[in-house]
């Protein structure tokens, strides 16, 4: 029997080397590249709202507290309601593994978030 092999290209967390992971711009960029699958993770907030975020805790390397200070302790997603979670900044810090990502120029040239 002939075997047909099909390789699928997955975008793990979107295009996290180009845009912050798990963002709409990252997913759109991946789709424009022609990926077959968008891979994302879902966590649940305290008020039972599903949110797209990879880790079950806020990432101390990529997120800041609502007052702009660094996060110094583990903060589980399930311990925050959606309104509280939205107060954290998880997009403005550069990912140390991907220093050339294009988020800053994207924000300057688009009406993202408004």
C-alpha cells in the first residue's frame, strides 16, 4: 500500500519570535505565512473566563505588575479574575530570546488596542 505523508506546519504560540506570543498579530502573521495549525493554550481565570496564555502563572520575564514594577512571586492565572489579569502588562517587555521582534513598530503603525 502506498503511504502518503503529509507534514503540517504548526505555529506554536503564534509567531513569538516576531510578535509577543499568543497575540492576534502573531496569529495573523502565522496564518499569512501559510501555517496549517495555530497552537495555543487556554487557562481559566478565577471568574471562569478562558484566556489564551501559555503558562499557568504570569511570566516574570515578560510581564509587569499593574504599577509597572517587576513581578517577583508566582501569580497563578486562576487566582485572578479577568479584570485583575487585564491590569498586568504582558506585552511591552522584549522577550530576551527574540530581541528583533516587531511589536514596537506594529503598535506605532496600527490602531491596536484602541
